[in-house]
C-alpha cells in the first residue's frame, strides 16, 4: 500500500516553500469574496527503496482561498478546508456529501459576514480523479470507500494539510473556528501551529444515496457525525 500520511511530528521537515500567485475580486451567489491562489512545494517521504532522508520526493500543491470580511477581528474566523470533488462540486453527485458541505460552508461564512474557505486540489481524498472513478467502480461491486482505496493500493485517506495551514499563516490568521467533521483536520492545523478554538459541524442533511459512505467515514475514519441513516 502506498504511504500517504504525513506525521505531525515531522511537519516542519515537510514544508519547503509557499507563495501567493494571484488575487482578485470574486462575487458569488453567497456574497462578495476575494479569491487568492497559492502554490507550495513540500517534501513527501524518502523515495521508494531509499534510506537516505535527503532523497525525498517533492510534491507541488495548489490551493484557492475565498476570503470574506474582516478575518483579523478578535473573534477567530470561521474556516473550512474543502478538498476538491469534481463529481460532487461540479456535477452535483449524490454519491457523497461534498457539494452540500461546500454550499453549507459558503452560506455560513456569508451569514457571519467573514471567514475563509480553503479549496485544495486533493480529488478523491488525494488519490486523483481517475483513481477515484476506479474506486467508484469497486464500490458498485460491493466495497466501501475505504476498502476500495485499499484495493487500489492507497491508504484510506491520502490527503495532507500543510498547504492550508501555511496559507492561513500568510493571511495572518493563527486562530480559527474550523468547520469540519474530520478530527484529523483539527489535529493537522494544531500541529502546524494554528489554534483551533472551536470545531464547527459540517454535517448536512443525509441522502439515502450516500448513507453507506457516511457510515464508513464515521466507523472507519473517525468522522464526527450525529445523524447517519441506515442503508435500505
């Protein structure tokens, strides 16, 4: 199985460089944001078969930040780290809750008048679009989302969160109220030196079509969910 997880203890060794690429005004259905583009280079793990810590793979990541209002007020801003989901975000797939979570985050930020949505290019929990579609096929054959990843040779979750943490630092934010159901995101930001003062639920009204998906995330990935419907 591929090694996708990056230990919090080695956080400082993984960050190489990050820079802002562009920024612009960004009106949306939820209100007026400012959009920022960032790129970062990070050390992954020693190349396969190598014991030399210098012989590491470097990965390039990009992310977008949508920023609304005053994010430097005494109250820590509401922040959502959202992983790209083409099938959900663009095509409104109901195999997952991704688009519903994205829209919930934007609406909550708009309701508060301030906040940050960080959008990472980590399709399929970091395995990429084509591998994600292969995982879909395996799920149609009876595997759950974790089993499908593992059958393809991936970890259950191949995402890393160094880039959003560094983006927050570049934006001058060191304390956040994090909108997530995933405790690993909280732990990753804390390991990077970002204080998470509150975890805000990102739970959405469940659909029968992704009931099994939510149940797997709750039982096998530790996601905090209050309402998970039983599959028929």
